[in-house]
C-alpha cells in the first residue's frame, strides 16, 4: 500500500492544467451503453474510479480501448450481458449509474447494491422511484437490484430528497428516459454541471433533452441513439483544490482549463478569504499571497459551495486568522477529516451539525490517515502548509478522484513523495505465567 510523504512550508509557483471531471466522466461512460455505434470520449481523467467503471462496462459486453491522443473508444460487442457483479460494483458507488442505461437498452438489469459510504448514508431510493415511474418492475434480492421493463413509458417524476436533488439519480433516470416512449418531465432534477454534461452528451447522440441546468427537465423519448465523439468538461473540484493550495501556501499559480463558469460560489468565498483570482483566455491566475480572513459557509447542492470542497476549505481555514463556522447541508456528518487535522495542530470542534475552526499560526507535520476522497485532498493541502514532514496513509482514496495530484503539486514546487508504506513490526508482549507472577500474588 502506498503513502505520501510531504515536506511542508514550500511556496508554489508555475502552471498546471485541470483534468477532466470525474463526476461527469463516470455517468457519461455508463451512458455509452445506450449507443448503437462506437463512441469516442476525450478528456477522460486517468483515475482509479475510471478504471473501475471501465472494468464494469467490459463485463457488460463492451470493448474499450485508448489511443495515443488519450481518447477512449467504447463499443458494445455483446449486448446479452445484464449483470453488474458485486465484486466490481462494491469498489465504487458510482457504478450504480449503469442501472438506467442497462434497463433502457437491454430491457433487463441486475446491478449490485453499492453498499455503505464513509461520508454518510447515500440511499438509491430516488433512483428506483424514478425508474419505477417509467414502468420498470424493480425488486431487491440477495443484495442486487433487479429491474425489468419490456417498454419504458414517459412519466412525471419528482426527484427531490431530504438533502436536495439526487445527482446520480438524475443521471440514471435521465439516461433511461431518453429511450422511453413519449415525454418524461423530471422535477427537482439536479443542476450540477456534470449532469448538464451528461445531458449534452446524450443530445449529441440524438437524444432530446430540454431544460439542462434547471430543476425541470423535459425529455422526448427517441427510438435509438447513434455513436459519436464527445469531450468531457474540466473538473471544478480539482480546480478548487488547486486554488486552495495557492491560498494555504500564500502562493501565486496559474491553472489551464479551469471551469470558472461552474465555480461562482467557490470563487466568491475565496474572494472573501482574500485570494485574488483573474483569468485571461484559457489561463486563470490565483494569487494567495495577501492576508486571509476567516469565513463562514454552508456546503449545498449546486450552485452552492460543493460538499466536495468543504474539507479542503476547512484545511485553509485552519491556518487563517479568526473563527470560521462550517456546515454541510448535503452530508451533515462529513467531518471525519477534522480529527486528522487536529493531529496536525488545527483547532476544530464540532457543535451539532457544524464545525467551528479557530485559525492557528501554523500546523505541524504528523502521521495522518485519509478517510475518503476529499478528506485525502484536505490532508495534502494541510501538509503543504505544515512545518516539517507529514505522512498521509490510505491514499488509494485520493487516486479515485485526482489524476496524480502530487505530480501537479510537485510541478508547482511542492515536495511530495509517493512511497510504499512499510509495515511497522510490533513487539510481542510476553504472556503472563506463574513464573512471572509477583511473589506477593503467589503467596496469596
């Protein structure tokens, strides 16, 4: 198992490019199941999650190969497969996004339930509600979702949940509805840029989806989708993470392909913190060399501050003068990174559903452990600003959503090594025996 060793307190400078968006790439890859011809996807990030979903799709009868340009080519060669096995799906919750495309295209789908998640309870009841409304017969048996429908029919569907709209649920239902007979109206659809990107991809293949970017989608079903070529949007979460890296280290960096139009709320909060962000053509300059100020914010569904940026922001607030109050309306218990930041000297306390962060002058290097994808990024950011050496374990979480983040940071001047984690030999404890029992006990 690998770990990162980070030497902190190094200023950053230079330019790096933002990769394709993981949260757009995965549902778009799943939606290639709907196409009657070959599909070429560009700007797909090289991530563990992408490789995992590729294995799921291959198991479902798809041929996938890359070329020298970095593009991935998808083509169905066996449409008889209908089961997404547990051994593959368990590795990544987003694998559930094959459910809608499988059902719509092959009339049957058997997909393993994705299981638990470190950042909170994430049920798929809204996915199933939407697919049932389209006419699917759905049951759950032995840990698998079984869905069947000889014919899907357009319907009026409400996808709102207790913590906002369901992103992956919207993707699943939208992907199924494009091949349903008649018209589907989705209310409380997720508005995230990644959902829009999926919709634009489906439209490029011949779907008819109107209202993308709003909570109200109208989908006119079509008989079939063709093959095509498509380029995935840039990753707003990676862009935000690197912007925060500039802020937490007091540095100036440049980012290529940062999707600023998808980051309005993030940019506003970073401006309040004190970062200066400007853009010319395709290059964004992030200047974090000025004074920083504490801010309060709540992570919300788009267009609010993403929950996927909350942990990284907490790292920066840990070394920002003043008190910040942070809440997460999407995953209210997503604060597992706070305890690891306190190991590095951060002053963070939980007050109900909020975290109160009192900025400290500096953090100190420590041995820490990542609990999830964005917590991993938060610890890397904290380590950049910390005094001394920080060792971050369980970085397999990081590799799920960042394309070798340490390489990009090293290109900006950081000093991060990826090394094999050496197991520590624990001395054996001598067993207690009569021979080692104190004389007073023997006498008793």
